[in-house]
């Protein structure tokens, strides 16, 4: 879900900047950076993406299709790196 929010903020930032609304673009960029930082802190550990957080705050690292939505949130990697990372989780 957080990855979808990051994607929507990216779209909003792009649209705002194209329309000349730099105030909204900057505000949403700041929100995106905060959200991405929290996402990386809570959902990523040792290169493994958690599917969700359990009520006790622990990470559920079962592999599920919705984890693919997180890929655009990270720096580009080679196919080999993604494959290796996927198999480790």
C-alpha cells in the first residue's frame, strides 16, 4: 500500500510541476521523501521486502504478488540482482 502512495505522489509531483504549481510539487516531494524513508526503515531489511507489518510490528516476509509494486520505489538494479534477492526471500 505504501508503494502505491509513493507512486501516486510521484504522479502528483510530475503533474504539479508541469502545470507550474511548484508549491504543491515541493510539498508532495517532501511527503514522498518522508514516506519513502519510513517505508525503507520498516519494510526493508537485508534487501528483503516485507509484505506487511504484523500487529506486533514484526515484518511478514512471505512473498506475495503485491510486493512487485515496490520495485519502482528503489534505485535501478540488474536483473540478476533482483532475481537473487527474490529467491533469498
